[in-house]
C-alpha cells in the first residue's frame, strides 16, 4: 500500500511541509514520486516516520536522529528498543498519576500523607531493572544504598556537579576541542571522579558508559541539549582517558 503525502501528514499529526523537510535532510525519502510530482509513502516509510517521531518526542534534534537511524539499520531491534522505552515511560507516568491522585484525595479528606506515596514515580528506582541487567544486582544495590543515605542538599549538589560537567563538555564541543586534548581530558577526569563517588569504574565500564551516552537516546538528549555532538565528545574523551589511565 501507498499513502499520499497529505494522507501521511494528516494521520501522523504533522504537515506536508515537515515531511518534505525530512526528505530534504535524507531522513525520510518518499517511496516514489508520481508523474504529477506528488510524493507517496509505503509501509517501510511509515515505519521510519514512526521512529523519527518517537525520537523527536525524546527530545533529539534532527541531526541526532539521522545518526541514530544510521546506526540502527535493524528496524525490528530499533522498534523493540523504542517499545521498551515507551513502556518504561508509561509505567513511570502511571505511578506519577497515582501519586498525584492519592495526594489530591488525602489532601481533600484531611488525611495524613506518606512521603512514599507522594513521590512514587519520581525517584531513580525506575532504572533498577536496567542497571541490574547492565552491571549486576550488586551495582544497583550499592548505588541505591548510597543515594538513599544522602540528604536533599547532598543529592542536589551531586546532580548539579554532573550538570556543570555536561555544560562544560558542551562548551568544549562548540569550540571544536579535540577529545584527546588537555582541556577535554581534564573534563573526562572530572566525569570519572564524579562516577567514582558511587563506584570504582574499570576501563571497560567507563568505555561502555561513554558508548551508552551515544547509543541511548535518553542520555544523548541530556548531553546534546548543551550543544550538538556533546555526547559523542564525552564518549570519545572517556575512551581516551580510560585507555591512558585505567
């Protein structure tokens, strides 16, 4: 089956102009162009558009989406990854909805609130399964115990430290600094020291983590919001630092 550009735009909740722009960038080519110049899209194109829209909702820029699509040629594997991310997000949002509903209900009835109920769906434990799968149960439990031992001010300071490192990496990427240069390697050291608060990163761990910053759209988004290519610079810098020092 094929659909015209107007049909696809209407069903996808976008515009024909946007689809043509995606075509100009090489993100979404029409399956054919009719003699009248109209663009038509087949099922494969629709699947690719779905992936583009999902990545846009994750906050990725169009150049970043192009890199992700280029690196994920196995459509089924890519869709499974997207599905897993969406299911995790659905679960998290569902917990937040229930937390807000409980807060509203108890507030209106004058009942006592429990912190666990108020903040359910807002904490880091939603990553439990993922961390356990990647680095083992001990790694998750060790990090979880450490995080829960912190006061609110300490948690805020920890996150602000990472945010500052990410911003500095973004500035380095914008300035075109080399990953193996002195300034960027100093940033890699700061990242290593930040990670060392909760674990003792091995060379393999640090290199793998850097690659995840590029491969996983959630992490790419957090770095590339400071400038396009920041996640790639972080990965390359951590790889160089690990090879030299671990």
